[in-house]
């Protein structure tokens, strides 16, 4: 065998390598690209290499739906992309999400310094944008469980479902402390007390992030909305929180302190106003208190176009917000304009280089800690974890533990599994969309068969058998039933669209109950709701009343309890007012005469 060509080839390879070695050395020599180098060293090395434009790009977050988003990511060296509520790829499948994210990440990695993006999504009760994901109970229900371990598990499984679509950041937990249930976002908080915010903030963060950033199959969490979002007068969304600094520190801050102790990597600023200044422009809150006093080391992100609310002129608003200490800017549609104006502000000396560097240093530190530079692309390993049976089993347990029994006269509950025909009544009884509430598949959520799951009617049928279950939307029934389950409540809403000045039950729900009352059989009312509602005669006349909040896709957790396999555990996370005139009414108020107090909850046995 002629070995000439082999030796010749090896010599050629040796010569090629020796010629290339400086380039290889240099590229391997870039400290920021060396995973063995310390995070701080990598950050400082990268910062030295970055231009002002590249730094401003890192501070800027674009919406996935922006036209030619991949090329904008590349041209502006953007640091982040988000999905606003309901902003999903077509088809809405894990594969499609992964393909979308991979394409965006390839654009980011094709830039000069190859800095990966981070992709944020509102996975606030499961990976709720994605069809087939498990939808867990909203936080108001989890607060009733008083079970931090459960909350941590829910966050952990949610992180796995987020990873199953390739993404790496959730805008959760919402650690709002809603003080007035007229607020449309009441259901996003764990409850009305610092006790519940403190109990759940850290477990939720640790569930999402793991014990530290970079834990496999976990994501970056985001404590929101800093601060006092739930303390606005009249429960007005994005309103004014008229609270003293003492109250702010005593009631609304402790949960953030716990989140920071748990290592939360991002905090989102509230739209609301405190002390006469928009939180998005409030230097005391963001820089003096959060960054300097509480030593928060992650990065602060704005809310959706939150900056523009700071001043009539966008450039002035940007100056106020950047100088207040915000680090990343959720500018879904004015992304290029934001970048241009911030560059001008720095060049004109209205925003210092130090402020830019603080923001970029924080963002890069989180990205390095998350391992994004080493693993920028989604892993297919988790693709089958989305909506799997184990996750549904945990969600079913979360539903059980979130239910609160308000009344059970003559032991109507538990219902019999084996004897009698049951009438299931009310439009909400076969309505997965209403069970899930807002932030489900779409931003506002929607009634009807919006995603995979089990409705209350379906859950009852699987307990009683089809032939023993009658269904009536309006509660009337010609066929005799032995008892009835009447499901009433709210239809989905999110944010300001949910602000209510009445908290009254829907007329069609009152009609259903009237029709069932005419049947003269025992019945239990099950209330689907994002907050306490004014019950008036319903509580007086109904033999049994259960509130299930916004339970999500696993309604079998409800039948587990009302048919007696489990007893009620839930305790109210909010005070239940007698009338709307009592709002705001909260645990600890001097004049406190609610229908049901905070912490109330009966058991069957
Ligand atoms: C919304 C909400 C915030 C959410 C963000 C991104 O307006 O206030 O909770 O994370 O925009 O969807």
C-alpha cells in the first residue's frame, strides 16, 4: 500500500493547524467563550468587546410577532424576545415553538459576538400559551392550599413544560398582594396578605429556577409586578397605590425579599404609580431600594410598553426609565425606535455609560449563569413532558387542595358515588375555558373547548357513569334526578378587562339556580371564579357551596373531593365580603365583618 499520500496528508494537516492556531487560540482565548472561566471574568471580557449598539441591543426585548423578527434580532443584536399573551407560532405545538426559537437563536448566534437571546413568556399557571399543556390552578387557588411544597412542584413542572417547547424564561411568579378584589388581576396573586406572598414567593422561584440558575430543565423566573400592583385605589388596574413607605415595606416588600433570597434572576416593574411617580420611572424603588438596599443582582425588566407611560415624549420616557434603574425594555413594536433613542440619550450624556454597563452586566450575568452561551438551543429531550399524565396528576392534587367549602347544610356533601341520578347544571359545567380563566391559550382566555382537559361534567360522568348523569345548561330537567351539581361563575378575563365595580353573579347563573330550586332536590353550588363574588341569597338558600376558583384543566380534582375520596383542605386566601360596599376589606382591618373571613374553610368530616 503506497503510504506517501497518508504521510503527505498528515504533514498538510499539521501545517494547516499551525497556520490556523493563532485564530483557533484567539477564538478559544476569548475568556467569555470559555465555560471554565468565572462568570464575572466572562462578563467583563465580553463587556470590553461590546460596542454601545451591542450593549443597547442586549437591553432590548422584541415581540415574536414583529415583522422579520429574525433579521431585527441580527441587525440590532437584540438580547431578548417575548411572547405577549396568546402570541403563539402556527401550529401551536412544541415542535413549532422549538423551530421558532431555534431560528431566532441562530440569528442571535450569527452576530459578531454570538450573544444568545433569552425568550420570555407568561407561563403563570402552567405553560398556558401552548395547546395541550397542563393548566394548573391560578395562584388565588394555590394560596388557599397553604402548601408551599405544592407551589414549588407546580412551578417545577411548569418549567419542564416550558423547556419542552425550548423556551427559558417565565414572567412568573406574580407576587401581587391584591387588596381590593375589584381588580381584574386578583387571581394572579396568592392572596391578600404578606403571609401568603412570603409563604409562596421563594418556593415558586425555586420551582422554576432550581436551587440555582442553570439547573437543568429549569427556567429563569421573574417576580412581578414590582411593587404595589395590587394596592391601587379601588383595585384599578395600573392605578395609583396610595400606601405609605412603611406599609410598602411591611406588607408588599417581604415577598420580594424572599424571592431575592431564593435567587430570582429577574424582576418586572409594575405599571402602577407609587408616591406620585410611575414605578417604571421610580429611581427610589428600583435603584435605591431593590438594587442597592435589597442587593438584587438580577436584572429589572419593564412591563409591556410600560416605559411610554412615564412621559408624553417617548425619548423623555426612556430617559426617566433607564435612569430609574430598569435594565431590559419590553418594547414589542417600537424596538428599533427604542434602540435609536437610547443611543442618542447616551451620546448626548443624558444616560451615562455606567448606567448602560450596569444594565448589560446584569443581563449577561444571568445569561452566563443560565448556561445559555453553552446551550443556546432547545433540547428535544423534554418534548414528551408537555401535558403528560404525571403533570396532570399533580395538577389534580393542586385542584383538590385549592377548593374551599363555604357551606354544607345537612351534610349534602359528600355526594354518593353509587346511588342516585345526578343533574349537572349550568353553562360553566362543561366549559374548560372558563375553568382555566385568563392567560390560557389566548391573553384574555375564552369560554368553551379551548384546550385539552376534563370539564366538571366529564369528571362527574367518570365517577357516576354516563347513565346516572343528566346535563342541563339552564337547570331545568324533565327527567327526575336525586340531587344536582350547579356550576356557576365568571367567564375568562385578564388584566384591566377584569376590573369590576359590582362583582355580581351573572343573571343566567341566577336563573340556573332558580330552575334547580324548583326541582326540590338537594344541590351543591360550585363557583368558578377569579375572586370572591357577591353571593347575596345564593349562600342563604343553597344547601352547599364550594368555590373552586380557576382550577384549570383537571376538574377531576373537584369530583375527588365532592364525592368523598378526599376532604376539603383549602382555606380562603381572600376575605369574602357581604356586599361590594365593603371593598376593600382585608384581614386585619379594624372594622372586619365579612361574609367569610380570610382563612375560612369547612371540612365534610
Ligand atoms: C402584560 C402584563 C405582564 C406580562 C407582560 C407580558 O401587560 O402586565 O404581567 O408579563 O405584559 O405579556
